[in-house]
C-alpha cells in the first residue's frame, strides 16, 4: 500500500508539472510580449514638446474638422487660395502672396479625380465621414503654450522622423531671451494659447507625419507649417500630389473611408513638402 501511495504521489507531481509548466511558460512569454508592445507604444506616444503643457482643451473635434476642410479644399476646383486658408494666419498671409499659380491646371487634375471617384465609389467626394476617417489610429496631443520662448524654439514640430529639430529649424541657443519673446509674440505663441498635434501613421506609401495645429477663434484649428514654405512650393507640391492620385486610380483603396484617408495624407504632405513619390501597396 505504501508503495502504491508513493507511485500515486509521484504521478501526481508529474501530472502537475506536465500540465502547469508549459502553461506558465506560455503565460510568461505572453506577458513579456505584451510588456514589449507596451514599451514600444510608450516610446512612440505623441507628446507636446518643451514649452507646452499637455491638457484636455477640447481640441479633438476641431482638429479633425480642420483636416477634413484641408482635404476637401485639395480636391475642390477653383479653391487653391481657400486651401491655403486652412493654414495659420502668418502662413496663410505669406503663402497667399503667390499669385502666379495655374488654377486651370489644378482644376484639370481635380476634375479627373472627381470623375474617377464617382465611378469607383458611386458618390461625389464629400468628407462628411470625418469622424470615421480620422479614427483611433491618429494620435492627438493637445494642450497650451506654457513658456512662449521655449515653445517658439520647438514649434512647429518636425513633420517626419523622430529628430528633436523643429520643422522650421529654429535654434533657441542662437537667440537671446528678448528676441525669442518678440518672435513668439509675432508667431502668436502667447502663454495659454491652445495647440494640438495629430500624428498620421505611415500609410499609402507616405511616411509618418506630425501635423502641428494652432487654435484660432472662435473654434478653428489651423495647420502651422515652417516659415520657409512659400505659396509657390505649396502649389507645386499640391499639383504633384494630385497628379499622383489621378495617375494611380488602380491603387485606390476599395473602401471609401480608406480612400478619404489617402487623399488626406496627400493634402497634408502637400502643405509640408513631403515627397509624393509614394509606393502604394
């Protein structure tokens, strides 16, 4: 009897070891994978740069609305100046000084896109679905200016890449505090002004893009681009992106919301000067 008891006890140990050890290992491996994924998400999380305080300023809806308007303007005939009108005031006034753009050339491309759109999706281009288009894949960081001088040195943020440089390549160390304050005032980066950044994840052959936006009364969020960008550059880049869209109808997504997203990517890339030589999959 004692011998049988020993065998039963040993068998019970084997059974426990045989059942629980693989499960424990699997659970540990799964936990490690989840921890690694969480670490990657934390490292890639979007955040406002130094000089700003992150807080909920109710920007999400208006940020999406501003991007939807930019996207709609990009494929609306006779609308290039209104397309530029979706930029912050200083950028809008600077870029709208360019008057030699060929609206007819833009309109020709837009007409082609509109016709192809209706043929493929059975409806006119109308971004009423903006709440669906700019979904949870688009991270948004929002807040307000806390230190105008420091904010100026870090704004707008780089549109692509993870480098700490701003898109306008401003270097705070090269200017004294008084000059920074004067420039911050000129840029309307006054303390308490609401701001937001929205991240477009890499897609449609275009890289990850960070879009810097400023609040403008009464409830608009406009896109802030580098001060070095001219109206002529934006025009040429918009024409290039529209040309790419029109020449790659066969590569448009089958889902209409995905297609709206694709056009939004090209509209944003146009104002920032991101290469249109996309390789859609």
